[in-house]
C-alpha cells in the first residue's frame, strides 16, 4: 500500500493499492547464492518518497 502523508502532522490523506502499480515501482532485490546451489531471492521493502506528480499519476492509473 502506498500512503500519502501531510507535511506537518503525518496524517495519512490517501493511498494507492500496490497491486495496481507494482510494475511501476522499483523494489530493492537482493539475490544470494544458496549453499546447496540455486538462487534465493529476498525482497526488502522500504519507505520511499515520491514526487507529488508521480503520486498523482499512480492514483490515475489505479482508476483506469
């Protein structure tokens, strides 16, 4: 879930469902070679900050 916060009190004022914009977001993915061979994927989710214009674009895409 992407949540927008006001500047002063950090009250949530809007959200975009991440399922609708997943391909538009960049996540940090760490790949490590497992001891017995094969690959192990680990996804690290972080708090990210985006420009207001980008947030508005993501909100518009959700309603399409």
